[in-house]
């Protein structure tokens, strides 16, 4: 045969039988030799020789392995067909002896031996491999005695033949590429080994490229998808493609990467396979737990998802709600997810009471819950009770968080059929005595009832009937309870707390009579040495205080006469309270505060119901406590509270950075605790004082450190926390921690009036300052304070201070004219009435809630339903009633004897405003003085009283009254440019947006009416009725400064340009803090610049408005003033010279102004020498020689 034929035959054999055919035949030969013996050795040798020859020649072509799916191997002992017929069918050859084997029983199936080259290890394991067996570690000493089973030795199998090295052949690719040069296990290696005839880009083999393509795609992605393991932990991208699949992280659509994307988890959380669904809900719960940390600090939790927390929280809540009705593990995991997204999301708010935390729900995640579905489902879950105890407790925590959210949500909870009963049955009304397999009562359920009761009077009324069942925790003392003593004490404490909340509405007071025998027993226990729990003692003292207040006026309770004062006296509660003193230590400051408050409540009731105004009761109490406040335990407690409050305020001032942060809460809590102690001592002092609250007593009941208390009150009043409270960075529930401070200030105000040495004007200044620190619930205190202030502002007081006030004001009634307007403005505009810190006979009948509104409802610059806290311009409120007389409740309820005119109301209001500003300024309380914008907008209201009025005579207009005009001029005087040398400094000071007049106007106008609309009406009114009134014109200019939008300047200068001729305001009379804010930056709006030019050319234009127009026109012309467009500047200059009169041309050409330093006013700004004059002459030359010559004479002649 020729060499070419031999090559063809070799290729045919290798293609037909595979590259391992030589090895197979060699092994068959060895087997036959061992079996058949010497007789067949020659024939086997001949076949072996032919095969060896084939091996030597065929190895040169680079054999490739055949596909394992279709091997072409000959059986051992078969003879190869001739090489020339490799394409034909295979037939079994005859044996060397031409005889068949004697029996088929000897024939066995034989397999090729597995070699290391036949095992391919891939980077990623197949979809579902078996878990790899791991060898156990060797025993250690801690395992104890062990018995060896021997040492493992790997099997040693001698090779049948020597290893053979094959040289590759290339039948598919003729480019010389070697298999050994390609990385083993890659798609190209697999194609060359198993599909050698397939083209490189065969579409049928694209499945082999899947893993590599996906890895490349994810690697190239700038924002790789985050994947999570079964514990909710993010899997690093570098590990996602290499983790083995036995971890259970590949059961998703894209199975090449370990871990589940959020979309995978959300999809599988709706799986119909319960185990899979429960697992995915559990993963979501763990992710939610980490996301909550991320929402607080973007560097914690899962930083990769920072900014997506709110959207994901909503989706997780939706997934939880959808699955919460399922049973077994699915329902339990859904409850866990719901718990993580509600109660645990804002962990710091779990212990927050007495405030709606609606503002915490950023993105309205909780508000998106379908409560009409969720609450009945929770009720059913609690009724059935199939879930584990842990899940049921999570349900209770979810209910607590929903009740905290808002009063509306709490009302929905109470109105859900069977929900409250199921909570009571599941968590409180457990079997007595308890068995080992029954759960014990949970005090968290009582706290849930507290939250519901504080939310509204309606909810508290609904809880009156279930409150009877809680007597089981009252009638049995902790020492005799079937529950552990700590649990029994906790349950008793929380039950008494609930009864105190009900008493704050005047509800359930009859229990003091019904359970009197058991309460007497409880009183003895609490007073005995057996009781060492301070929380239980405080709860008992507070419930006594609540019932005593209910007995002040039995007509105020619901229903009436539930408890009588005679019963309170007969039960001897005051004696029991005083006996507590012997059991208390110096460190029990909170218990001391509760004791003093309950004692003061008794003395306040004795003044109403006791003999001779409770004179004997006051004497006995004073005698009991005087020594302690003089040099005893009470004195040490008060001194420690003052010291702690002072130190706490200092630390808070040092650490606060323009916002109240979570890190400030421990300090605020500590300050609030000390403030409550001081407040209780003041309340007891006032209750023991003889005479009217307005009189200074001749004899003090017991000593108090008045100077230290005054210092603390002043520091609290002026502290920065009050302004930090309303910044966007502050926590949204910080005001609840400031409420003890406002209560202290209101109590101090009463104490200050009884303190010797307090002048009337000082007390008025204190009142105006402190009333701005009160919160909703302090309405009664605020109204009483303002009434007292009105009584003190008399003709004698003002004359003693040298203030001249027309007698006609006092002849018509003085401050009595506006007292109704002032007090009405301090009442809420809705039916919502927040209860005070201390219940009063009035509050137990009128309060509708004991919780503060969310902080967003108390923002200063919004029109609010709750008037408290007051803004500094609230004293203009009588003008608000005049402007809205048609809807004012005051005008509907004024007594028939009230007959003041509109002018008289305005006079007294302006006098009231002026007195407030003068006393605050005199006693150095600048933080409470109104700003320029607040005073200006208040004066605007006076002029706007004429809006829409038909006056027959201009003398009837209120703003023309001489007294009114005098008071307004006096109010605006401190804000005129002439009042301060700083007003001429430039650049102007930075102005906070909260100081702008449009923000101030929102308090009166509300969000629906923009200030721009108000201003257009104001300009139109000026054009119609002002007759160039100077004060009217001064207010007209306020929004024209460059820090306000151009719309205001455009409206007045362009649309009402004729009005500017009548505005004759001198620069020193402008109401501004900086003249520079009207001049810099220079105007860039072409329409407004044209309006300035038209006003100059058409004239006459005088005073400050002429300065403004000249400045902005000159700045658009002269390069030394900042002009940046030569063509436009030439046109402007040409228009001025050609159309303007001599005065206009002179002013524009000679005007010079400073960008930094001091603003120059006319005529100084027209008389400045300098090289800039030559530069202007040179610039004028670009407009023509004639114009240059005219201006040269003007510029050089004035030099």
C-alpha cells in the first residue's frame, strides 16, 4: 500500500473505533494469552504486531477521543476488518482457529478501564450533585478512650500495560490547534473532544456557552445583582459563581449563580410549595431586619440597598400580608416578616408612649397596610392560636406598633370585631392556677391596652368593660399570686397604670368604691417593707392622684358622681400618702415626684371641697413636709434634681448639633426626670400657699431654692433644643421628651408670680417667652396666662415705665377688648383636645386624647389645627379674626355688652404687640422678639382690612387712624435701615428661608393661597386707596429685594410701573436688615432692567426706588460694575443718553457702588473719584464720538 492509502486507512480506523482502540486490543490480547495458553501465542503475537504498527503510524495524526455516547469498540478476540472497508457494516471476524468458542457462558461483558484523562472536573458542579463525603477528624484527647480500626490504605492496582501517550490528530480543524493547548473543561475543549466535526459556532452547542456567558455578563455589569443566602446575608459577587450547589442556593431560574436575588425571593415567596414559600418568607424577614439598620445608617445592614429601604419595606409588607392567613410554617414566617417590617423596623420607638409616631412611617409603608383585612386576620389568628407562642407574641408586638402609629389606626383596632377580646383571652386571661403546659400572662398585652386608651376617649370607653377582668391582678397580692412574684408585680403595676389612664378621662372611677376592700389591702402592701418595687409604688400613687382629681368635681366624671370627695377623705388617702415618706430614700426621686403630685392634688381638691377652703388640710400637710424641705430628705431630693438638670442641659448643649438625634435621647430622658421632680415640688408649694394665685404670700409654707429654680427655668427657656426640635434632621418624636420641660416652665410661671421681688413687667416678659414653649395639652395654662397678662397691662403700669398711651384706649376698656380673641386663638380649631400632663377637673371631661400629635402637625410655619406651640407673631391674632370675621368663632360668641369698633380692636392689638416687644427687649429675651418679616406681615394685615371694603370716606380707613399709624411706625422702627449701622454692610448676611416673608405668611394664608397672590392684592389696594401713604409704601418694597423671586419685582416695576412714582421712601426708612440685598447681585432679567430704565426715563422717581433703578441700569452698562454684554450695554447707554433727562443721565453715568464694605447712599455714590471714570469715557467711545464727548464733559467735569 502506498503511504497515502495507509494514511486513509489509519484515519478511517480511528474515526470508526476511537483513539483508544489500540489499548482495548492490547488488553484483549493479554487476557487471551492468559486463558488460551501457549497454543495461541503465535496468532496473538501477529495481531499485536499489526496493532503496534498501526499505533506507531497512527499516533502521528493526533487522535481525538470519541463521544462516550457512541463508542466504536471491538470485542476482545475479534479480528479487525480490512482498512479499505471502514465505511461498511461491521461483521464478526473468524477466530484464528476458525472455530467458535465452546460455550457462551464464558463470554463476559468487559468495559474499558477508566483513566484520569476520562474524568473532567468543571468549575461549577452539576445542578444536583450528591453531598461530598468528608473524612472525620482524628480523635483528640477530649474524646476519651478510642479503639483504632486500622489505617486506610488506597488500593494498588498494577497497570496492565505501560501508559501510552497519544499524539493528537486533527480531523475537524486543520489549523494545527492542539487539545493539550486548550484549558481542560472549557466549552471549546468539550467541543473538540466530543463533537469534533461540529463547526465552532454551531447553534446547537450554545448550551455549552451558558455559564461563561452569564459570568461575563455579570462581571461586566456596573451594578451587579445582589444575591442572598438562606440567612439573608449578601453573597459576594466573587463567590456567587463558585459556590457548590449542595448549599441549596441554586433553586431559582438562573441556576448558574449561588444565592437568590430579591426578585427571586419575592417570586418564590408566592410558591405553591409550602416549604419553599416558608423558606423565602424567612429570608425576607432576615433581609428586612438588616434593611432597618440600613435605613438608620447607610453604612450598616446592607449598604448595597441604601436608598431602596422604603420601597422594599412596602413590598415585604405586601408579601407578609398575602401569606399571613396561611397555616403552619408559612403563616409563622409571614408573621415574622410582618413583625420585622413594623415593630422591629423602628426599635427605638417601641418604648415611646403618649405621642403619635406617624412621622416615623417614612414612605407611608405602614399606612399602606390594608387594615380592613389585616386586623380581622390577626383576630382570627389569636382566636385559633395554632401558631407557636413566639409567633403569637410577634402578632402582639405588631398590634402595639400599629396602635402607636396614629389615633385613627388605634380606633380601627378597637373597632375590629373580637380583636380586643382575643388579645385578653390569649395573653391575659390564662388559667389560674397555671399548669406547666399553659402560658403565663404577658404584661405586653397590658401595655397594648395602655396605648389604645391614651389614643382617644372613645377607645378608653370601649376598654372600661374589659377592665373588670383585670381585677384578677389586683385582688391577689404579688406575695400570694400563683405567678412568680416579679411577674405578678409587673402585671399589677401595668393594671394600675391602665386604671390611671382611664381616670384621666374621668372613667372607671367607681372601681375605687367597688374594690375598696382589696385596694385597702393593696395600699397596706405597697406601704409595707415587703414592697421594694418603686414602679409599683409610683403606679399606686398615680392612680390615687387620678381618683382624687375625679373627686374634685363629681359632675365631671363619666358617668357623674362615680366618686365623691367625702369618700376620698373617709378612706384616709392623704394620711396613707404622707406615710410613704418614711419608706423613700434620696435616690427615689421619681417616687418622690409622684408623692408630691398626689399630695398637691388632694390639697387642690380640699380648696374646693374642704372646710374653710381646706385650711386644716394645708396646715397638716405643711407641718408634715416643712422639716424635710428645710433640711431633710425632700431638700436633698430637690437639690439633686436641680444639679442633675443643670448638668444635663450643659451636656446637651455641648453635644447638640442643630438637631435632636437618637444619641441625645438618654440625656433628654434624664433632664425630663429631674424636671418632673422639680415641677412636683413647685406644685406642692403652690398647693400649700395661702391666698389667691395672683398674690404674694406673707409666709412661705416651706423653703425652696427659688434662685436656682429661676436659673434652670431661664436656661431651659432659651435652650437651643427648641429650635433644633423642628429641623428636618431631628427625630420625629423628640417633642415628647420636651414635654416635662414645658410643664416645668408653666409651673415656674405660677411660682414666679408668688416670688417676692418679681416685678409685673418681668413676669409679663417671662409669660410671653414661656407661652411659646407650651405644647398641645397646655391650652388651659396658656389661656390663663394670657388672661393674667392682659390684666397686668394697665395705664398705671405703662405710665410707670414712661410709655405714653392715649387715654381713649383705657376709656373703652383697654385689654378687655381683645382678651376673647387672644384666648380663643389658644384653643384647638378641631374637636381634638389633648390632655395635660397632670389631669384637672376640666381636662377629665374635655380631653379627647392623651397623646401628642406628630411633630409634622406642629410645624411653626404651617397653618395648624393645634395653636400650641405658638409662633412669635401669634399676638397679631385679633387681626386674623377681623380679616376672617365671617368664620370667626369669637364674633359668634361675644357677649352682648361688647361693642368695640374695628379701629379700637386694631389699636389695642398693636398696643399689646408693642408692650410684648418692649418688655422682651428690656429684659434681654431677644430669642422671642418677632423678626422683621413677622412684624411687617402683621402690619400688612392692618392695611388689608380695607380689601374689599366700600368706604364712603377715606377717613374711615383703619390705617389712617393716627394712633394706629403711630403704633405701626413704632413697631417698624427697629427694623428700618437707619436703626443699625450693619444695614449698610455688604455683602448682605445670609438669610434663612424660614425668615422670608412668604414662609411667615403661610401661617395665616395656609398652603392653598400663595403669598404672591396676597402681594398682588396688596399692590392693587395701594394703587386704589393709599394716596402715597408712606407707611403703606414702605411695606410695599419688602419683597423687592434680590433674595426674593423676580416675579415680585416684575409685577411692581413692570405691571404697576405707574405706582413707583408715588413711592417716596428714603433709603434710611426702608424696612430691611441690609440695603445691599436690594442691590446685589445685579439684576439679570431683561424685562425688569427695561422696567427700571423706563421708570428712570419717564420719571419722576425719588428716594430709595431711584437708587435701586439707577444701580441695576448702571450695572448692566458699565464694565467696572459687572456688565458682561457689550452690545446690550451700548444699547442701554444710548437709550439713557438719547431719551433721558439730565438728572437720569448724570446719575447713571456717575453712579459708583461697593461690592464689599459699606454701601454708599446718595449723594455719596455719585461723587466718587477714581480711574474708573477714564474707563467709562473709553467705553463711551464705542458708542460714538459725539456720545463720548458728552459723557467726557460730565465725567471729567465732575472730577
